[in-house]
C-alpha cells in the first residue's frame, strides 16, 4: 500500500517563506504523478492551489508555487500571511488508476 | 461561475444504502471527468472514485470497491454516487470535484460537501 507523506505540522513567520513537501513511502515523486495541492480551513471545502505539479489555479496568488524538489513534490509559500494558516493536502495520481492523498500539513503562521 | 452542489447525505443504518447527487453548472459538464472525495470531520481527504466524461471509465478506492458505484447523467448535468452495504467507517463529508489535467486526474473545483452518517 503506497503511502503519501507530508509533514504533520510546519510553522512560518509572517512575511517568511516556507516549503511543504509531498513524498512517497517508496520511490520518488515525478510530474507523472500530477502532484496537486489543496488548502483547507476548518468547516470549509478544500480550495485548489496548484495542480499538475506547478499550474496555479484561478485566483491563487503567485505567492504559492509548486515544483519537484529532489524526490518530492513541493509547495512553496513566499511572503506568508496570517490567513495562510490552514491545512494543506497534497494528492498523487498512481499509475494503477487511483489517487492517494497525503495526511495533510497544518501550517501555523506565528 | 462553476458550481457543484452535493445533496443526498443523511443518517443511514449500517448495511443500508444511500445515493448522493452532485448538480453541476457553469461549465460543459459532459466534457469533464468527475470525482468523489470524502473526509471524516477533523481528518484528512480520501479519494473515493472517478468517472470519465462520457461515463465509460470508472475507478474506485479499494475501501469502497464493490460497494459504491459512480455514475453520471450528462443530460441532467448531475454526478451520482450510489453507496450500499454502508459501514460506520463510511461516515464522512462527501465532496464532488471537477477533474482537470490529463484524464481528469487533478481536481480544480469542489462542492461544499454533504455529510453521510452511518450509525444505528
């Protein structure tokens, strides 16, 4: 069973830069996994930030960017703001035809 | 404006059945793959199922395979999830999402979700 890994929690200072990662329990993430990133605050539906590695969704500020860093997918937030404090989920598409979400990263801005 | 509105959630007994609907508007529904994703309140997101734009191709998470059926009615711009043999662990908020990327494997737009509670 493939497990998608994310940092459980990360903190960043206001105005700072932070990188969240999305990896595999076995193997490396590449663009063929179509890594995507979603932001969610409690009680709300997910909001799409990045899909297909680095395509920013409509209306998402360019402070958010996606990439492959080493063997993982990465979401980088530059100039962090207080309202970036949320849960962030990544998802990978497996060649078996299923998608697997990571457990999520709780981002604290302090 | 793209809108996805889920309905059909509620309380159901273990072993029971329920059909969720997702009404789509603001885009050409018949051109896009669609997904169901669920989330136990306070927990992470879990992909459930995907269906191709014409309904000819479907896939399921192992946890629901054989119990859930995804379908769509392109004339009514509506996506469905028929859930049967429901278990307590199926309790979750169910979201529909519109696919993007090759073969619609990414999600761009999400509905607000509908809560399914499986309990006696």
